[in-house]
C-alpha cells in the first residue's frame, strides 16, 4: 500500500481514499465491537481485526501441535501486516518508523520465544502469555499506530517522488 495525497493503493491493487475514523473529533478514534481502534487506514484496520480475531480464538484449548501451528500463523500474519505498515510509513516519510519497527520486533520475538518453548517443553499455553499478546496488540494499536494514523490524517506526509 502506498500513499498519494489522501489516496492509497490497497493490497488488492485498488485505489481508495483514506477515511477519517467515525468518532466526533479529529483526534478521536472509535473503538469497534471487537475492541480494535479504528484508525481510518482501511488495509491496516482490516489487518488489526484479523490479528485480534486470531488471538481471541479458542486456540489455547488445542493440542500442542495445533497451538504451535496457530502461533506460527499469528506470527506470519503479524509479519505480513508489519511489512505493509512499515512500507506505508516509509512512503509517507514518517519519522517514527524506526521506533515503530523496533516495537514490531518485540511482538515477533515474544511469539518466537513461546513457539520454541512449546516445541521444546511440549507444555500447554500459559493464559498469561495469551493475555500478554492481546495486551501488546491493543496497547500498540492504541498508542503507536494511533500516532501514525494521526500523522497521516493530519496531512503530515509528502507524496513519494
């Protein structure tokens, strides 16, 4: 996805307009039914919903092999999302991109560590780990991603040359 003025090219190749989140003020964003903050960047919002849905499923009740596969799916989906988000940050010349990318690596490391732990110990998933993933995602969307969305919606970007 690339940004040109207030247009974007989505992952499906279609052009679309960035939309302001549906809350009342320019700095206010709406939390949707699944608990995800609507940023008004369609592909990014879709990714966030998909990731939260994956984490909120009953996968912790699966046998260990299925839990490992599900965690790998979450990792893969997160990596693809982070790549799209960081590409958008680069194309918009967002100065917080490096910090934001480092935050993304934190989640990937958390997932990789727990995948390896499960592979070695063949133990069950700790509920605290699930809570940590959800907390990390929600906090990240509500702070780091919100800051980026405000930057985009504020027109604080230059079109790529």
